[in-house]
C-alpha cells in the first residue's frame, strides 16, 4: 500500500519528508538518509533536520493508543504540553495517508536538535555546565511562575498527599527487599522519611497555601535538555494525566538534581536549587530539598529494580545506587534540636556559634538574648539597648546593675526558647538552643518538643570548650552530622 505524509501546523498542511517508505532524493542526486530509534512507547524517525515521532499501538498510562484517533489526539497533546519548554521544536502533526487519502497514522514533527548539545553529553565530556544549567533553572522557574494556582492544585501538595506518595514509593521497593536491595537500608529510609513528614505539617501545608504547588515538567533529566546559544530546549514533559506533574516546585526541581547526582555531578545540585530559589524569590529549608531528592530517588529505584527483574543487567547496580542516594539525603534532612549547656555563657556562646558556622538550615537561639528581648518588651531597658547575645547580670552593660533574672524568670525564658525552637523545627530547620540547661525539668520540656516535632534530640556539653574550642567544635560537628 502506498502512503504519503503531510504535516499540519496551526491548521495548515504542507509536504514533509515521509519517514515510512522510500527515501527522498534531493537535487543533484543527493539521497536523504533515515535512522530510527525505538522507545517503550514510540518510534522516532530521524530524517535530515527533522524528527518524526510515531506513537505505538499500545496502552500508555491512562491512554489507550490502539485506536488511530487516540494516537492523533496524543500527538496533538504532546505538542501543546511541550511547546512552553521547547520553543520552535515541536512543529506540528504529520498525517500518514493511504493511497485513497485516508489517514492511517500520525506523528509528531520536531526540529532535530544537535545531540552534542545535550546536557547529558556535556556532563559526560566534563565540560563546564554552570551557565547553561543556570538558564535551565531560569526556564523552569519562569514556567512555574506562569502557572495558575488554585485550591484544587494545592491539594496535590498537602501533607496527606505526600504521605500517600511516600508509602507508595516504599511499596515499590518491597518486592526487592533482602534480595536485590538491602532490607536494612530500606527500613531506615522509610523511618527517616516518615519522621520528616510527621513533624513538618506547617512547612508542607504552608507551602501549599502560599501557592508553591504548581504544574511542572515532571521528567526534567539531563538527557531531555539541549543547551543552545539562545537558551535551553527541554523535551518530553510528562502528560497531564500523570499525577507526578503537579507538585511542589521543589519536587520538580529535584528530578534534575537526582539525575545530576547519578551522572557524577553532585556539586551542581546546590547551585541549581539556589538559582531556582533566586529566580523565584523564595526560600526553603535545605532539609526539604533533601527530602524531595530522596523521594525521587526511591521512586526511580523501584522502577529500576523492575527493569533489573526483567533482565536489564545494568539496572541492579543503578537501583542500589539510588537507594544509597536516598538514604544519604534523608540523613542530611534529619531535623535536630541541639541543647548546648555546660560552660559559662561566653564560652558556651562561642561554642554554639562555631558549631553551625555558615551552614544553611540552622537556627541559633540563646537564653541571654531571649532574656534581653523580654526586658525590652517590659520596658525595663531602652529599646536601643545592646542586649542581644549578652549576659544580663552585673554592672557596666547597657542594662545597668542587678541580676539577669529581674528581666525574665528562667521558666519564661525557657518557654520562649522552646516556643521558637518548635516553630523552627516544624519549618524544617534544625535548632541549637544555647542555655544553662542545668534543671532536669527544662531538659524534659525540650525532649517533649523534640518528640512532638519528630526531631532528633542531641545534648552537647560545652565544658571542654574552655580548654580547646577547636577540638570541642570538631567533636560537636561530628555529633551533629555536619561536615567539617
């Protein structure tokens, strides 16, 4: 049966190079060659400067593409959803017709992009990618910010939805526990992930309420990114019926972050998240990015383990690596309440400040500073008095003579410290509270805050800092899991 191919762009038809059938000869006897690539859901024909993508006759997700009309609709939908991320690439739909002119097949017509400009190829060659990656961040954020928000959209990113998605991802690993995958690692992943979610409702639901749940790309990996001089082109966005496409914008960013790590470029994930945050004008705790990276990694681990089970010899190692990536990020995401006591106030303060240094995601609270704020609120000192971070006892300070306890009882100070600590922990930040902590009752109240927020409680004594501050700080950072 003879066939012909026409393309339709914006309702018009034009002749195009027909991929199925004989090759076309150009002027001077030049013969246009064609190559094909098979994927799980389509066949791609590469002809000169065009790519023709023909969907296979199969059920794909919720779409049944065994009907010609369904395949035509799928082609049209692919063009609409991908054009925002790849301007000038998705050109139209080509109809393959029989000898009588009746349509028998449909294909997406795309501009062929230079394979050497794939982000995955640039990474493999070790070329600098910071600038193109920054432009990818800009393009992704621009799309996110243009998407509408609604109460219905926000429901996709609330705590209950994340908890359900987490459990589903863990269930995807269950058949491979103890055989292909390490059962102890998966158990730790599940425990750490659930602890994080249970204590972070204000953070997660707060982001949903602020409109940070948006439609996105859903499948942003380096292989789908072409870094061109006039900006990136990002292909293969997930279809609208895929539940992974609408999510926290940070989850969408995490897809590429995990792929960068898999490709041996973990040093690029931090800058990528920062560029996205800067372009969006928003902030988030680093722990949340780590959580979303872990979630993405275990979803991929489950899919990869299935491939290994079906005979893909390279997939077993990749699945195990993804499990390790998830575990590493969940350990980083642990939210910690750290009590620093022991030494006199000035030594204790120096120790606490050096512990966190310039680490992101930490909040430092000090009893003397809180006591000073209470004094200002009660008009016991002038508002411009320099009281933060100082001991309030004794004479010679802005506060004058007298006992610090005149400016707030220990109960009031500890209550305020722990109130602020709880708010920060629920927001996904770790907290260091620097105080005497000499009373058992105060420590018990701190333990209760840690339990209610599913945070790790760590108690550090700064006594040794009087003799060697550097050593005490090194030991303390090791206890907190902070790299020196």
